C-alpha cells in the first residue's frame, strides 16, 4: 500500500493507527485499489460504486462517508468494504417514508449479499450546523442530540477492532478509518 496519503499502518495488525483520516474518493481508489493490483479490491470497489449510486439516487446527495475495516488495511483481499454514508440534516429530513424505508433495506447486509455487493453499510443523518457554542444538549432542537449521539457511537465503532470470536468484547487495539468528503 502506498503511504502518500496516510500514516504507516501498524506493523503487527496492518491497521491504520487510531484516528479519522481525510481522503478524496480518487485518493482512496489510488491507495486501496489501484496501487494493490488486487482484482478482489477492484471488484469490491465497483460493487461499492454501484451501492453508492443507489444510496445517492434515493437521498439526493451524500455529504461524506466513513470507510473502515479491512478495506482500509494492508489485507491483500478484504471480504468487503465497511461504509457509513453521512447525509446532511436538511437533505435527510426531506426524505419521505418510502425513501427512508428503502434506504433502511439497501443498507442491510442481507440486501447487499442478495444483490452480489460486498458492502456493509449504514446511513446516518448529520446534525444541523450550529455554532460550537450551541452544541450543548439543552440548546439543541428535539432529535438533534440523536444525530450527535449516533456520530459518536459510530466513530467509536469504526475505531474498535473486532473480537476474536462471536460474543466477545471488541479487541483492546484501536484502529483508524477514512473519511471521504464528497
């Protein structure tokens, strides 16, 4: 893997050091697909491109994405790409019940498997942009705190390493992930 955009992965785990690292979509492709020569990574990228297009068609836009797991590691052939699509509050709040229901379905692992896509996805509503001085629970509009909570939860999820076996707590090691702004 090229290191032109990211810090060196941990030598033992081959994972990015803890943190969130900004990249463009093109940089991500260069770093995790083109430079590897992996046909599996290229196929996953194409499946993810198709999945992103579906999500974007239903939402109208994706503001940014968090991408983690083995796809952003040195693993030669990851099993899938893990992604959280982040959608601006103004865009998310305009979605009707049909769109929200379909997006819930499209981001289920089973839907992706049924459609031959190695994508493990989530969709989150970003909080409305407010001055930092107003980012206090008592000053937030109803429901806005949920968006902040969800972002914090999934930031933590992305930095946890997997448990050694089913039912165990996540590993003690922390890992990094990539944020792509669109």
